[in-house]
C-alpha cells in the first residue's frame, strides 16, 4: 500500500476512515498467482535469457524454470507445483509476448 496524491501510476484505490489508500500492483507477483497449476506464462513481453528445464525433467514447486528479461530487469519464473515438465515452448534468445505459454507441466495424476 502506498500514499500518493495525483499519481497516475497507481492502478487502484480504496477509501478507509476518510483516508485514501492505494494498492501498487506488482505484475510479476500477480502472474505468479494467476499462472495456474500446469503452465508457466510470460507475465509481460520480454527476452528469454535462460531456460533451466527440459522436457521430462522432474521439478519441485519454486524451482527456477525460465529467466525473462523485461524492462532492463531479470524475472525468474518458477515452477507452480511439483511435477514433470511436459514441454518447453521457448529457447534462450526468444522474444515473447505477455501471456505467452513458456513451459507446461504434465497433468496431475
């Protein structure tokens, strides 16, 4: 939460006891919670700097899967759950768009 008067970069706000408060939304954190159990999606457009997994590899929740460079920063995208990598759709050096499917895990059994 942040306090700001007239800031255009704030995306939502609430009024509580006469005070105006703002929620500052982190796009990477939002992508982590929205990415679902079987896929890793690009949270924003960027350049794939590293792919740390291969098809058939076993991963645990939180393992590093892909490093995406966006806005001059590197964002590590991690495994959403324990499982086996079904397919990897990107390679190092690829440009991706927001929402692009990067890695999928085999369905839970």
